C-alpha cells in the first residue's frame, strides 16, 4: 500500500528529509580515506587566519604574486567565515571532515527544499537522483568548498522565482548568501531569472520584475559584505572573463580537472543515464498539458529547467566540466516537474498513454547510481595521491628553517594549498588558479610556466628563463637572478618527478644550496 507522505506536515517532511539525507552524507564521507579536494586545506587555513588575525584581515600576502594579494579581497569570504567554528578543533583535518559532511548535507537539503517548494511528487527521491546522477557531481558534492552550497542556493532561488507570489525577502537573503560565500557564481541567479522570465512570457504570464529587483539587491549586498568589495568584484571578473579570454594555446593556463571541458568519451563514461533522464523528461513535458495553477507553475519550472539544462550541458563540453553540476541539478528539476502529474495519475489509477513514458525516465534514474558510484570510486583512489600529507615534510622543514615572511618559490602552483596549510609562516609565489598570477604580471607568469613545465633553458652550464612566450622571446634571464630580483625568493621547492631537469640543474648551480630532500620533493636555499 502506498503511503502518501505529501499529506504530512511540512515540518515532518523536512525532518524525514534531514534524517535520510544525513544518512546519505554519512555514508559518503567515511568512504573517503583522504579528501576529495586539496583546496579544502586552503579553505580551512584561511578560516583559521580570520579566527587568529581578525575578520578584516583583507590582505593575502601568502600568494605574493597574485591578483588576490594585489586586490586585498577574498572571493570566498563568507564561506571562510562560516568555517571559523571548525578551526577550533585540535586538528584542522578533523575540522575539514566535519565541515565537509555539513557542506554535503547542506547542499542536499537545499536541493530538497527547492523540489519541495515546487510541490513535486517525492522530492526526497528526486534529491537522491540529483546526488547520484553522475560521478562528477557526486564527487564534487563531497568537497569541503563553497561550490556545493552555491549550487543548492541557486536551485532554491530557481524554485522561489518560479512561484506566482515569490517570497521577496527570502530571495534577497538567499541571493546575498550566495554572493557572500562565492561571488564568482553570482551570475547564475541572474541567468536563472532571465530564463524564467522568458518562460513566463511564453506562457503569457507576468515577468517577475519585483522579485528580480530583490534578487539584484541581494547579490549586490552579498558582494559588498567583505573587506575591499571592489577588489572582490575585480577578482571575480578575472576568474571568469579574463580566464575565458586568455585560456587556450596562446596562454596555456593550467587548471584543475573540473575547469577543463568534458571530452566526448566522458559521455559514454558517465553521462548516458543522466542524459536519458533529461531526454525522457523532455518528451514527457512535450506531450503533457498543464491543468490548474500548480501545474502551470511547474510547467514554467520545467520549461525553464529544460533550457538551463541544455545550456549547461553545452558548457560541460565547451567551457568546463564543472557545469555538469548545474546541468544535473536542472535535469533533476525538469524530471521531477514533468513526472509529477503522471505520477499522480498512476497513484490514482487514472491510467493514460502518457503514464507509460515514466518507465524510461525511472529506468534512467535507477541506472545512474550504479554507473556513478562505480566511477566515483576511481576518483577517490586518485584523490589519495594528493592527500593532506603531500608536501608536509618540506613545509614543516621550511617552517623551522625559513624566517617568517620569507618568499618560497613553489614551482608547481597546485602545491600551494598543502604548503600554505602546513606552513602559514612563509609566503609563496603563487596559489589558486594561474589566471591570478597572469593577471598580476604576465612576465612572471611565463617564467613560472617555463619552470613548471620543466622547460628550463641550459646554455654552457647556466640556467636561463624567459618572461615571454616562445614566439616573443627576447633576452634570456639567468635563473638565479630572476628568482632573486623578480620574485624576491629565498627558497625554492620542487617535486622531482614533475620537473627532473630543473631539480637536477639546481644541484649544480652554486647559487642554490640543497636544504632538505624527501623521496618526492627537494628544497633549495637561494643564496644572495
């Protein structure tokens, strides 16, 4: 016998969702022997700085040659403030684990809230479909970073904007929260509002101008709620606009895997069930006719989510695979809104030909977790390689032997989070995405790029670098002079396997003195 939980009180449904989704989050996190995201080390240490040095510590000298240092602002300010309680643990790694669980749970509850506001059937079931739709989205769901929370807030804002009488102050608060914790993604609610407005116009409904105004005010307020807000806005434009303009062959900006587009092999690897889910929902939507205010509202949500799902699907393959999270989110809303009227028919035994279209939709939803969990395990195995112990020994050695504030030239930008976590007493050349180094000084970026790719130029036993791309090279700069004069570096740390030519040369140059060595890393003192 079917139990109709839709008749239960909202508080009871919310409590049930909280219990179930807490269990899902607990099930996911103990299976992570390390951390799914090395950036969590950076985020917890930055929160620790706010706790120990004050909430208005706007400067970030730990990345000396970065636009983040120049602008004296924090893209993820609100998220770091929220993490402060988790820095009270004796071991910050425990703080990461607890906060990571809560971030996962927070995202799932926000998604459930969005589905519940849309009054779809079985919002808890659809939340689980969202969580397990693809391995990529499941992997990022477990990361202790602002992205899962931003995604959940964006989907809840979508649901509220679809309502006839949108809660304006709720929209303002959610928009402010999104921009406060993750200003770079403040454009997503604006896009959502535009698409919903177009869908409402197509259905001869009024455009939500007033909710849109509250949305804009909220985003603006969230952007301002940080030290040096104009610097934060400029950093967001660098991370989005400058990166889009400069990435490619002319400026080889190395980024993490999530900022690289999907290749078509990834479609068969993990996207087939999620795509089948969205396609089946789209077909169901096309053959359905809305009846009543609730179905009209869900129709607006369904058509809007269809457009957004298609847009973010295209972005997965053209811009960055991170767009897959948004694609999955809106595909889930599309499926839930399109299926709900037909589920009602089935439960009331009012069979129709359209009800048969639920079969492929639910088949895709059932197959997706099988594929995604299997692929997700391989992601966790790869994450162990860059676990929290990476760079610990050289970082702790530098903390003991380098003077506070000494500049350490970290050859590989992606080691910054680990070095910063274990040794916040030193400053580093660059961190975060390389676009911030490029925006600070393109010449310094090209020197770092040459060393990171192990492209050191050696002539007559001396090492040289260039501060321009190969096609524009002029006079070469002696390596030692470039590090001392251009970067003010006192130390250099390199991973031997990633730059064997560079690490081998440094042992022969009298300007460098071997300080510390492990199986994987080596630290050199840069002599005056």
